[in-house]
C-alpha cells in the first residue's frame, strides 16, 4: 500500500510570489514581479531570487534562523539547479527532489512522513518554475518565435515555500498517496495534459481504494496542471474506468489564467498547485476536505529527441481545514 495517514502534520505558514503574466490572471497575489528578469541580468538568477524571497520570508516570520531541520524541494531546470543555488552556503540540510510538476506534493509527502514518524519536528517544502527557463529547456527559446500547438500549456512563473510542523494549526496534512509511473505511449511532449491524465486517474483511484473512501468524501478535488484538454481526458477516464463523476472538481492549471491571455490550455509547472492552493482554495474558506493531485510529465529533451514515449506520475495530498 502506498497511501499513508498522518496524525500530527500541519501547515504552519506559506509564502508565494507570482510572475508578470500570472498577476494579470484570475488569482490575486500578495507578491508579484513586474518582469521576467526580476531586476537581474539573467533569467536563472530571477528564478533563484523568487525562491530566495519565499524562503527568507518564512524564515524571518517564524524566526527560524538556522533552526531548520530539513528542506525538501526542487524545480524544472536541469539537476534542480535553481533550488540548489538558492540553498548554497545556507548550511541547511536539503533533500533535492524531482517529479516535474508533481514535485511540490512529493516534497510534502517526504516531510509529512518524517514529521509523523517523529524523525523531525518541522521542515520546509520549496519549489518554483519560470516561463523563460522552462520553455528554453523543454521546447524553444521564446525569441525563436516557434508556433505553439493549441493543446500545449504555458509554463507558470512563480515560487512557493511551505512550513510544515507537528504544532497544530487549522490546516492539516491528513494523508497522502505516492503515485506510480504510468506510460500510455504518447510521444508528443507538447500534449502534457493527455500524457498526465492517466496517472492522475490511477492515483485518485488508488487513494480512495487504499483509504476506503467514497469520492464524495472530499469537498474539492484538484488536479495539478492537466490544462483544459487534459482535465477533460481525466474526467472521461475516471468515469469510464471507475464510474467516478466528481461534483466539485477544478484543474489548477485551467483557472490560473483568463481567456484573454492566450495561454493555450493553461498553466504548467510545479508552482501551479501551491499558487492556486494558497492564493485561491484556502482563501475561499468553504472547502474542509481537499484532495490535491499534483501531476508530472517525466520527460527530458534527450528522450523526446530519441522518440521515446513519455511517462507521467501523480502524487496525492489530502488536506483538512479545521474550523
């Protein structure tokens, strides 16, 4: 069984920052940047700076200083270099993880498990993505002017840092499910929604089955960055395979931008889930049981060029908002 229940894991604090395209979208952010360079000369430094902003805010607000037991996180750039450079010379224990756009949930699962079993009392999860960095690495540099397919997604710019603790708060990490790597044979790296939808369906069913829960146990089910097309495929799959028809469901990537922004199927990137969770879902204060299904397309430019099919993974995190 790959699902786990937690007795004493809570979200104590969080911080996010969003990019220029995101602040013009559907969500309202406390912190944004005005341009992709964030007053730096290089876009890599801009993403490092966004991560550093979120991490520093959490440390100062909670007076953590060097009393951080563990940081878990990652990003989209090769060898998760953004996160590694952000943490360089901070003298803090760090586990770097990569599951593409499922990285945030993977980080939460690792921290939650270690806190629940008493190995640590608290820890930080951190992630980010940057449109110009990811588009250059996985597709083409923006300056190249390559035409986009209508079913592609738009890499979201932003960063997020989350403090988990065993100290009770009103936001509890209640359970999780570790996903399986699923490959449906799709080779088109621009069609990530179709690539990831099968793994999202698989993890949803495994989570509910492992924990013996009906679909309506949750007030809201959220997928990570399937996009508009991918979320339709997901809904078709779970209805056909498992007879699931969720009443309250959203795809975070599909709602982060508005129709006028020309972002095709919506957002993508590991920062999508935390941006929507912290800047919309938890602010609404109407959902008490929330299931986050963070989806990740596990491809690389090398494997795409070798014409390999693309696997995906989805990790689930169950959140309870306590009155």
